[in-house]
C-alpha cells in the first residue's frame, strides 16, 4: 500500500511584493527534502508580484491581500492576518515585502515574524535603504535579517552580512550585490531558525 507523506518540516509563510529573487533562493533551498524548512504559502500585497509566479511554478499556494481592497488599513491588516493564519505557519518571513505590518498581524505571530532589509541596521531603515546608504557615502553596507516589531526595521537583529561599496556603484548595481549576499543570508537564517528556533533577550536575538 502506498504511504502518504506528511511534510513535518518547520512551516514558513513568505511575504513578498516584487521580483522575488530572494523568495526564489528560499524556494530552491526548500525543494531539498533535507532542508529543515518548508514554504507552505506565499502572500503578496499586489497581484502582479513576480514572486507569485515563482511560487506557483514551484507548486506553492499563493494569496494576495491588497491594501486598496479594504476601506481601512486595519481591515487589510486583519485580512492579511487571517490569510497567513490559514496556513498555520511556525514563522512568517518578509522577503521583499514593502508594507508595514499592522498590529493584528504582529500580535497573532508575535516573535515569529522576520524581515530581511538591504542595509546594516540600525543604519538606513525604510524603503530606500540602498539609495540612502549611497547618498551618505558609507564604504560598507550590507543586509540584515531581524525580528519584526511595531517600528520600521527596528526589531532585534538575528543576522547580518557586509557588502563593500565601490566608487563606481549606482543604486541598482549595489542593490544587486547586496542581494547576492542577502540570498545566502536568508537561506542560512531560515535553516538555522527552522532547526534551532530563535531566543529573544531584550534587544538581543540569537539562534541557540
Ligand atoms: C531585498 O533587497 C529586500 O531586502 C528588500 O527588497 C529586496 C527584494 O528583492 N526589502 C526591503 O527593502 C524591505 N524594506 P527581490 O524582490 O529580488 O527578492
């Protein structure tokens, strides 16, 4: 008799808004059954996010909750919370999700939402981190995976990777080099959290 196989690996819902190259790295990693995490669904805030195509090509279910579909921002927040919760995730990973999560989502998945950001936080939070780092003239920038709290890119830091800024860098080129580092960082962090969890001690977060 054929046995049905239930995937017991740690469950992640990934949220993305754009091209989803980071998501692709996560999809590629989780395709290996020996990898300790699975992606149970991918959610977006825009219906044309290329990330959704990437998920569908990998056979991962998707959902979209657009802010403009709801009369109030709090309604969108509740709808997003429920859409994520339907997949019963252990963790939520914002990988290029360009919306600030609301109080309902933060409360439902408290301490279990992580975000990746294209700068070495606490420097250059917000939506234009790469541009801001270039404009400031830093010689080293990078990427950060951190827990999400109610602030903008302010939660406890889990992992970081540095990237040197070249004199000839423009925003697109530097962001692409940051994303090369970021793809390894997100995959490594997902694996580590899936295997060992994450301990939060005040401002400090670490994977035991
Ligand atoms: C990544 O660099 C991620 O850090 C950034 O969007 C990019 C997504 O790339 N996220 C933010 O800026 C969130 N504030 P991708 O669409 O190629 O995966």
